[in-house]
C-alpha cells in the first residue's frame, strides 16, 4: 500500500514487535486515562469505584507493554518516557479510545466494544511466539474477562432499561461503530506479525468479535448500526493519524511530567 | 529475627521464614507467601539472594511497596545482595491461597475466594454459588459490585445480618 504524502510524517518503525507493543500499550494507556476522568463523577458510587478499578488495570497493562516496548527499542526509554515524552503523532492507539468520555452510555458502549476486542485478541496472543508478550496476554486476559462482563452487563441494563437509557446507548453505538471498525483494519505490520505468530490475526478474529458484540447488542434490544467494513484506507491511529482529541488529552496527561522532568515523589 | 552467624550463607528455608513475616500492605493478615505472590527463592553461590514474585493484578499499586518490604526484611536479617525479580507467567490466581490463609481472611472479615473459573471469554450475569457472610456465616447474601476498595476485592451484602462485607475475588 502506498501511503499518500499528506499523512503526518512518522519515524520508520524500529521493527514490527515494537510497533505491536506500542499499539497495545497506547490503547490501554489512553483508555485508562479516559476512564479515570470519571473518578468522582460517575452516576453512582459503585460505578465510580468500578471505572477507577478498570482504569487501574488498563494502566497496569500499559505499564507492562510499554516497559517491554522500551526494552525492545533499546534506546533506554522506559514506560514513563514513552507515556509522557512522546507527541500525538508518535502514539499508536486506535481513535476509538481517544474520543471524549461523553455520557455514561457512551463510556459503557465504547468500553464494551474495546473489551470484546481485548478478550479475543489477548486470548489469541497467549500463544504468541514472543514469551514476554504471551505472559502479558495471559495476565491481562484474566482482567479483560471481568471488564467485558462489567461493560456487557451494563449494555444489557441500559439497552433494555428505560426509554432514555435505550436512546442514549443506541446513539453512542451509532456514533462509535465506524471507530470500532478501525480495530480490525489490519495493515502490513499486522499482516507480518500475524504471519510470524507474534501478533493476533485481526481479520480472523473479527468474526469472533462480531459474534460477541452482535449477541449482546441483540439481547440489549439495540440495533447493530450499518456496517462499516474495516479497510486499510481508513484513517488510523495505528499509523499516527489521530483525532483532534488526543492532543488535548496528552496535554493534560503529560504536563506535570514535562514541567518537572525527573521529579520524584 | 534469630541471630545468624554472618559468615554462613543463608539457606532457602531461612529466606522463606523471613518472607513469612512480610505482610501484604492491603490485607495485613496475610503474608506475601500466603497470598501466593512469592514464586521462588534463588540463593546465589557467590552471595546474594533473588526473590521471584508475581503481581496479583497488573495495576496493583501495592507491588512496589511489597518489593521494598521484601528487600528490607531480608536485609534486616543481615543478608546483603537482595534482588526482587518479577515473573508474569504463570499468572497469579487466588487458588494459590491455602486453607489456613483463607481462615485468616474470614476471621479478618473478608470472605475468602471461591475457586477461580476459566471458561468462556464473555460470561454475563453468571450464576455463582452464594458467598458465606464472614460475620454471621449466612449464605443469604448477594453480590453488590465486583469492584471494591482494592482490585482484589468485591462488595457483597448479607441479608441475614444486614451488613455489607468484602469478598476476596476468585481470580
């Protein structure tokens, strides 16, 4: 595939393994940050605690993945250097996780689409040819399974709940659907990683994800939006093409570390 | 800690005995060994000790403190060259918590974990055997939230003694 020259210039990937670790780690770092924005603001106390707990798990997984990314890169960058001292164009998260948190229905719908993606890909990566990645996947899958139970049960409660909750979660699903397609839009890097046995075979896992999502959406009395098939030509956070929201999120997330580099407490 | 001649290198059992005194900071009735965090102890012939640990949850904020506590406890016994190494696989499970430790949890007011299940990737509204209330032993309880004050605990409610209680999550 030829990448048009209008794309933001991104440094050539050191190699595919690093690229994979950044994609996996950045998804979790950014989504964990978005979830943490609910701390003190969730509709009920139990949800405030639940969303903060899930955020903490995702940040923990991001720590493991970005630490490994730093080791693979071999330039002396640790997980903090990668989280706090890269600019938006160097982040490899999907655009789904960058979107502002919206209302509770939007947060839950986004979380459910991501959690379903997480369980199918982590389950596959337990068999990764990378021993380090396989160990992180084995550990993270146990957490992702109760994350998807939490977000999936909320999809049923909101979709099959009041008229208001149904309307809001359907609207969220409609708005999010095209961003979810990006999760499975495999590029050349993904294809090589899948062929080598290190990374997940995204096109093959798409059917499994679809089955999980369509089952829950149907039981929640919601409607699956008109399909946007994954395409390598859609804008992709995996190649550094982000929404306008990522820069704002990073400004807030990175300001303390950048204002006081090397600070310890 | 019992006095030990400084010229004798410590045995594996010496180190394990020290680790029995290192408590989990968030559940201080269980030692790091009882919790199943300590996976191995390596005694280096040239001197020095490595303790192999595994985290409970990826984001457990206590893991750094636990590592510092392990190092400090072994050094306090006059043993130098302590390192702590983290291994993720096999992933930690509450099934590694033994019967004696489960009894300690219950008397501390935390319902011990049920057997961890694997199974399907997505299990919504799954049926789970009722948890026994650690205060009144009733099984007439309900799960209020899978998420509690720490990553490892969920929140339950006892309909018999009408009290909330925490349960160590089966994981």
